[in-house]
């Protein structure tokens, strides 16, 4: 199954080190995305792409994301949608699934701290 291709194929990148920068609040975040100016093909896999080629393409896409001023917004968009394909905000679909699973686990632990504490005590 291939992702739908559109004029907006924004990518993802590792967590940004600084705060989200100020920008025109009236403009959608994706108008500032670096990937709109770069090769959109980096961010989505072609049909039957070999593993080595996929890994190389994803790393190239992540390098584009790393210099993008809206990387954090892009990543959050992909996590909230969730986007099932492509590199968004410096993360692949598999990496986003890991982030989402960790967030869910953390939310569960915060909702029920006694259960987490009991598990730790039982293991100790």
C-alpha cells in the first residue's frame, strides 16, 4: 500500500533541541517546511524499495528535517494524525510508533502510579 502523494509531503526529524521558534501565527506551519523546497521523493518510499536504499533515503530525509524550522510542529502533526507513511519531523513511521507507545505507557503510569510502584516493589 502506497501513501497518497500530494503537493505537501512534509517530513519528520529527531527532537528539536530548542524551543519552537516564533513565526507568523496566521500562516500554516507547513508553509515554512524545508521539505517543500527539497526533493519530496526523499520522504516517502517508492514501491518495492530495497532495504539499503530505504535506509539511505530515510537518513537523507532526516538531514533535511534537521535543518527545518518547523520540525517540531511537523513531528507533532504526524504523531497526532497519525501519519502511517514517510519521514515526518525526522522520524520514520516505525520510529513514530515507538514514540506513541512510550507516550501511551507514560500516560498510563501517570494515571495509575500505584500500579507502577507495585510492579517495581514486586520486582525488587
